[in-house]
DNA sequence: CATGAATGAGTATTCATTCAT
DNA sequence: TATGAATGAATACTCATTCAT
C-alpha cells in the first residue's frame, strides 16, 4: 500500500526540521568550514545520504538555516515592538529575554552565534546577514530614540548604539553557547549598555 | 660572497615575520578551518613550500601566532599595570588604547578577532587561548577591584566583569576588522561597561 | 474478494513487462553505467522499491532484458531462415525489415543500440552479448554463403561480412534512435553492404 | 632556487598531454559514466589530485578532450581537401587512411569511439559533437558531389551519404578499438559504401 | 632557500539497495 | 504489493604536506 501524499509530506517536514535544528546547533558550535557532513549527520542521528535528500549541498543547508532564523527573529521581535510602555522597560524586557535565551542556550542563542559567524565568513554572500539583523536593529533603534527623548538612554547615534547593543548580545551568546560552564550574565550589565544609571 | 651567519639569520627572521603578519590577518579574516594554505601563501606572496621552511605545519603556524600575540599583549599591559593612578583613569586609558587599536586595525585588533575564533573553534587545544587571555584579564581584575574600592566601578564579581569587558572589546574588534566601513566607537560607551555614570 | 492466483500472476506479469519495456528504452538511451535507478523508475512511472519487487538488482534487470531481446530476435529470424528464396531477396527482405524497425524506433531498434552499448561496456561478462548476436549472425552467414554461390554477394569471409553488416545496422539504429530528427535511410545503401551492383 | 616560469610551463604542458592522451583511451574504453576518476588516474599513472590540478572536474576533462580531438581532425582533413585528384581516388585514400587508423588503434580511432559515445550520452551539451563532425563531413560532401558528377559515386543526397559513410567508419572503430582481436577490415568494403562497383 | 607540481588522506556527494508504512 | 524515505558504500573532489628542481 503506497503511503499517502500527506503522510509523505509530514514525514519529510518532520525530518527537515530535525535536520535544520541539529544543524543550527552544530554549525553554531563548529562554524561552516569546521563542520564535517559526516560528523553533522552522526550528530543529528541520520545517514549522510538522508541529508542530501533534503538539501542539495552543505552550503544550501547553511543558507536555509539562516533564512529560517531570520524569519524566527522577525516574528519574535514584531510582537515586542507593539507593546505600549516606556523605553527603559522595553530595554529591560529585551535584555531579560536575551539573557534567558542565552543562558538556556535556545535556538535563538545559537542563531546569534551563527550570525557572528556570518560576519566572519565573508566569502558567503551576506544578503542574509544584513537582512537578518534588520528587524531587531530597526526595532531597537526606535526604542533608543524613544528612550533618549525620555532621558533614560545615553546619548549617541541611534543606529550605532543599536548595533553596539546587539554586538554585545551576540558576543555573550558566543561566549556562553560554546562553553560548558554556565556563566551568569548580570542583567544590569546588559541594561547599562543603553540605559543611564538611575 | 657567502652570506655570514648573521645575515642568514636576519633574512630568515625577516621572512618569518612576513609570514606571521600575513597569517594573522588571514587567519583573523577566515578562521583556522577556513584558511587554505594555498590561499594564505598567495596572500602573503610566497610559494606554498616556503611556508613549510619556516613552520612545520598549519597548526604550528597558528600556534606560533598565538604565542607571539600573547607576548605582545603581556608586554603592553605589564607597563600599564605599574602606573600609579586611580582605577577610573586606568580604565579610560585602556579603553582609549583599545579603541585606537581597533580603529587602526592593528595587529592587536586582529589578535582579538583571532581570539574569538579560538573560542569558536573548540577543536584546538586551548592552552593558548586561556593563557592568552590571562594577562589582560588578571590585570583588569586588579583594576576593577581597585575601582570598586574607589567607588568608580560598578558592582559585580571582578572576574566576570573583566571577562565581560574583554568580550565587548573583542566584539568591537570583530565588527570593525572584518568590515570595510570604519565605524567609530564612542569611548564613553566602552568606559561605561565598567565605570559608573558621573 | 481475494484475487485468484491466476489474476495475481497476470498482474505481476503485466508490471514486469512494463518495467522491462521502459528499461530497454532507458538503458538504450543512457547505457548501463549512465542509468540511475531513481531516474529509470521515474521514467517508467513506478516507485524505486517496486522495481526491486521484480528484479533483485540493476544488473539482473539488465541481464533479463538482454535475454528477452535475444529470444525475440531468435524467433524473428528463425522464421526468415526457412523461406525458400534466393539470397539477394532474403538480404533485401532483411534490410527492409531492419530499416523499418529503426525508423519506427521499435523495441528491436532499441535492442540494437543496447547491443552496441554492451560491446562498449566491457565490464559486464559478455556471455549474453555473444549469444545474443549469435542467431542473426549465423543466419546471415548462411545467406551470405548462399549469395556468394549465386553470385549476388560480394567476396569476403562470410563471418566477417555478417559482422560488418550487423555493425552497420546497429550504428544506423544508434544514430536514429537517440536523435530527434528522423533520418531516412536508403534501403539500397544497406543492401549494397552485401550485394553487388546489378 | 625557484623554477623558471618556462620550466613550469613545460612541465605543466607535458603533464596535461599525458593526462589527455590517457583519458582519451580510457574514456573511449569505458565511456563517461563508466569511468571512475580513481581508476583513470591509476591508469594514467598519477595521483587523483594531480588530475584536478589540470582539470576542474571530470566533465571539464571530457569536454577538453573532445575539443582537442576536433582540432586534430580539422587539421588532418584540411590537408586532404586540397589535393587535385578524382573523387574515387580521394575516397580510396580516405578509406585506406581510416582503416589504418582503426587497425593501429590510433588516437583518431579512439576519437571516433568517443564521438559515438557523445551521441549516446545525450545529457551532455553536444555542441562539440556536431562541430566535431563538421569538418570531415563537409569535406566528404564535396568529394561525393565531385564523384557523382564523375559517375563514380552512387546516387543519393550528399549530406546523408557523407553521414552514412562516417557512421560506418565510426562503427568499425568501435568494433575494433574495444576488442582484443584485431579484425581486418577489407578496404574494398569501405570503399563500396560510396563507390559504385567497377 | 624558494618554488609550485604531485600526492593521498580526508571530505562532500551520489546512488543502488533496504525497509517501514 | 507499492511506495519513497533512509542508508552507507562508492565515487568525485579538496587540501595540507612533500619533494624534485
């Protein structure tokens, strides 16, 4: 009895997710150049060939991952942007959320690390890198401007400040995700990147 | 006219430096796994074989580079440690110096980037990584403790704060060294990582 | 309503034929080494697994095809051998029939192409190749000898002449079967391979 | 002491020829799909990597070979075209030359076989196939027309006759090059493809 | 010493075959 | 029985290292 089309679709979808999630972790840990397909597939728990049933090459897999992460980020941040509170609270909310992601080594944390890697691996066309950073940066810029009006955020170009903040978050992710110890990051430190004391 | 031993030594030394400097840049840009010996030697402007007259393997070259950078760092910071001024001034001095290095994309800036890469590429035995970070971190810890006594530095574990500060410096290096635009980093932002407002 | 044994047999037989016929075309077009099971099964319009319900391996499928074609050829030619007419007429009959097969791209035409491929792909044990060529060659040899006695066929070793004739037929098949344009082959040209002018 | 540029060029030229010649034989024997790079390089007597220092892929190697053969053919035939003799003599000259090539299994003979393979392997863009056949076919067409005026060549479309003649030559090459026995091909048989008896 | 061509162990990718549904 | 997803052995290709010149 042949499998129905729906069953096949479902199986494929499931496997694709399994691969993507495993690959995000693995790439984040080892980088693009440092990732061996043989190791990656063992890590995911599938045969090497299986991987190629879903992605035509190592590079395509990597690219798809970045696309997926970008999408996730977009969705996560759009919700936050709508809330109607003062900038300082928003920043505290974001920082808290970021630290949680990092400490729990969620997929978002891995995505930060991957993002750093993208900056480094200049070879790959970084269309995704930039677009990837777009949503969070834009959103944060607006909050920074709001905060500067409200007097809670330090002076400086909103764009550069936003970049700076995200850089720090990304690095924190990098430092934690790849180390075995679980460093605690003090929420206050991260807040102070943007917020004035008191 | 056979060359004297000294001349030979000098020539060797010169070539070795040429290789090392080129390799620092290249490794910083491409990481260890992402660096191909063929590309690297072309980048330096020598034959592949030549490289192996000076270093017995890719890994040895990398290791030597890290040693060299560590040494440089040690020397730079030891001098600073002896100065007899208040912690806030020391921190401002360090921050200023770091930003200069980064903006001028000096070898030190590259060393920061390389250091991040070391953290990522967990494969390599990180004896050097840790020892490399040692001197600056230790020195900064002392300054932080001094600053906390003096009331100029924010509260928190000295070790973690030092780590945090260096993380940010490293990130700034990463963001600048590998990008074509020359972002200006505001000195004040970096100081605020450790120093209280006012 | 369970199917009767006969019905089952019939269904199996039908599917087996479907596979064999498709495979003859596909192998003729792409050769043994150039044929991918995945492509072949898509071409036939079945699942990959289905193929393995009928043939235990790619090689077995290929072998079965050769057997089948040999059989067909044998039958076709045995009838011709019995007819009681002069050699020239027989040759003209054969040539006409061959050209028809080729121009209509029948299964026999494909079998010619497959046969050429067999000669090329020296890897496979050629028990079948030789036995496959046997019947037509033997039959033609007899006709050639008859024709040489009758004065209608050119001089030369009967074996080699027969080989030569079949070679030409095979090539004509190759040239036509795999090209989109439909070249007309002049009957006279083929006859002249063996027959003297007038 | 570095090698001079000329030495390098020479070495590379030599090796490229070695590879190309070996590959022509091997591809002719085994076809494109049937050729394993590992086997081919062993057959040539070089490392696998060496091959990739000269050709970027299996396909490029194959393509380059076809180009090379086309060139050779062009040169060989252009000379013949200029001779001022009757068509029958020209055809006899060509046939004699072809049979010699085939019996001695020269590179030209292999090129015929490769050409057949090209026709078969329809996947590959056959720009070369057609251009490859061009020169000989054109030249022969002129001779055929001349011969038909002179009354020595059989009737029929010059283009199709030329194609037919080359088909037979190609087949003869195929039959001989890949078999161990050295079949003798009677010159007369080949001449009769085009020439009337007497 | 400097070079870059040659090498083969290692890595990415393909494909005949298996197997759960 | 039919299916196509999963597999890993086989294959194409890469790259650190060697070595003749």
